[in-house]
């Protein structure tokens, strides 16, 4: 009976994780149209602004219940969240969605390889080969600034994972997210807000609210539910499929048709992610943490 319940929970968790990734990529694809109106940084700011407002209203965090370390970790997580969002939107404005997502995934992949031992670290070479096939530097086709922004987002995402674990160990429920997202909104406002506010219309504000629900609010809630049913290793292995989802959404929604070499590059990055997660992982974790700053017992 217990085994059946466990398997059922695992299947439900996997479904939620897959749905979360689809929401992420659909949210990114929907944001591409907004770039034409208020720019890449403006589109990122509008999503973060509404997400921060929504979480403050819905969760209403009581800061007096946070330790000083947890509070500062949440603030740092918010800064990194703003960085990964702003940089990735800048990359998406210059690169196909699948390519940008695969390059960004090098962040968590680096963490997974770092945690691996022995032969597990050889997956870094597989990922490097995938990146070469994705960017194809010998053709000069990839936008250098777009690649740099995607790699910057990868660095932020790696820091994001480490900070998420720290915040998640200290704060339960949605508490960590309710601190980090408003901070991310404030950082994005300082960086992009002044150049965007004058171009906003009621229609754009409403569109931004819808995008914030699509990404990050709904995906992060799904990740929380998924991680109550999956181990971090299983969740990380599923997350490695995200570049493939990005390739599919880019093709179906944005009509971005990759060549065969780029497809092979994405497959190599996905394979490296799955392999590295299976040989690494936070074995001694007392709780399951996702990249949104949530923790589940």
C-alpha cells in the first residue's frame, strides 16, 4: 500500500515538474512580444514587479519571524533572481529560445558536475561540446552579446541554487519566495524601471500582470508541490529537460527553426544535465528545495 502511494505521488510530482517547465517556456515565449514595446529589460521588470506585488499580497510575510541570516540570504537571493531574469530576457531578445535556455542551463549543470565525483565530472565535456554546437562560433551566426547575457544568466542561476538551499533550509512554505521576489522587483525597478515607466499603458500593465502569473507565480507553486513528492535528484534530472522544452516552444510558438547542429547541441546539454544529476545531488539534505526559494519537508 505504501509503495503504491509513493509511486502515485512520484508520478504526480513528475507531472507537476513537467507542467512547471512548460509554463516557464510559455511565459518566456509570451514575453518576447512585450520586448518590442518596452525592451528586454522592461519586459523582465514588468514580470518581476507584478510577481513581487502578488506574493506580498498573498503571503504577507512577517519579517519578525525571520532570523537575520535568513533575511539577508533572502535579500541576496532576490538580487540574483533579478540578475538571472534581466540577463536571460536580454539573451532571448538576441538568441533563439532553445539556444538561450541551453546556455543558461550551464549554471545548474556546473553545480551538478561540481557535486559529482570521478567519472561524473566527465559530463562537463559533453556539455562543452553541446555549447560549441549551439553557438557555432566558426560561423559567426550567434549574437556575441546574446551569448554573453545567457552565460551571465547561467552564473546567476548557479548562485541562485546555492542561495536557494540556504534560504530553504531556514524558511518554510512560501516565506523565502515572499522575501526574494519583492527584492528582485526592487532591483529590477532600479535597473530598468526609470526607462520603462513612461512607456507603460493600462494594456501593457494588464499584460504584465498576466505574464507574472504565467511566470513566475504558477511555475514556482507547481515546483513547490512537485518537490513535496520528488527527491532533489529526480527533480534536477527532470529540470535538465528544460532546454528541450524551450526548443519545442520556440519552434511551435515563435517559429524558430533550429538547424540540425543546434538540435544536436541541445540534446548534448540535456544529456549532460541528466547524467550529472544522476551522479551528483544533495544527498544529505534534510529538505527538498527548488530554484524559487521554496522548501518542502
